[in-house]
C-alpha cells in the first residue's frame, strides 16, 4: 500500500493566500512564497496552488506567482486556475509546476482531459471537482463554486478517469472551511467509482480528521488549508499522529 500524502493548499487571489468557508467570505491567510517555503520545509508531501479567480475572471494563472513559489520549494507542485489549452500547461510546467489541475475548462470541454493526458501523460493531470450535496445528490460546480452545472459527482468522476485524468481532487463545498471533518462517506464511494487516486479536500480541523479520511474515506491523499495557514496544527504533528494510529505516511 502506498504511503498516504498530506498536501497543503494555497488558494490564491491577487497574489495572496486566502481562505473562506463554503467558498465564501475569503480572508487573507498569508504570503504565497513564505507559506510555500514553510510547508516544503515542514515535510509536506506536495503543494497545491490554485489561482481561484482565474476562471471567473476569464484569465490565465499569473505565471509570476507560480515561478516565485516554485523557486522556494523542493516538493511536487500542482498548479491550477484558468487552464484551457496545451499551451497553458506548457507555460506552467516551464515556470516550475510538476502537475496541473483543471476544473472549469474540462467541464465545458471534457475532451481537453484526453488531449492533455496524451500530450503530457496522465500522471501530470489532476482534475479538480468541486461539488455540493443538494437533496441527497452531489452536484458539481465550476468557476470556483460560483456556477452550478448539470453534472453529478460520481458519474463525472468516472468519465474523468476514462478520459485519462491521473488524479481527482474532490472538494466538498458543504465541508469547506468548517473544520468538522471530511466528507468521508462520499469519498469512500468516490474511491470505489473511480480507479484513480482521490485527494480529499474540505473540512480538516484536527489530526483525527486526517485519520478518519484515510481509514474510512479510503483516499490516498488529504489536502488542507486553513488549519495549516493559521498555525492550528502543523504537518509534522499530523504525520506523527497518523503514525501512532498505524497509518503509513511519508
């Protein structure tokens, strides 16, 4: 069994890290370069960088921001926001990204997943899915949670796998920023439906939440933001707790 991964996330707006609740009421959480360097030194397994207003603003990820963070870290680096073509991916990889994350663009043009996987290899392609539970169904949203789609979480995840996505980054909008734990039931079902690694996002509030998502959500990686940004717990503390609970981490 592969060791579980702990992944901090930088949600970036106007060149600063921000964090909110349910994708709303965003507040400043620190400098992108300082936080990226801190997490790299603390033992994070990867770093995710999401330019969260790129799609809604109809622009590309700001390459300067990516380059500044990449220069200070030595862990795998995933970047997302406004990616809509092979050219966009080439530009980000050229500035230090190791993997890219696509969301809104592939909901509009699903065949983009096939093209990117063919051009860069599926190991480079992370498909982010933001979904909200509504009346017993998980509805997929795009443009940073601003726009509802007709897609359903589990069928979309299966299509993502079939088209060549290498990983799925699933964020529960219901759990985002609540510190009440991950959406373990949905994650376990997602893990069954999709034959590719799932990264859990949304709801981390304490070390036990990471244990529960690995034990009951069955995922291969867990992502968190606010609890790390505001110093509520460190990556080292999370990993030490998981080792004591018998979870293999890197």
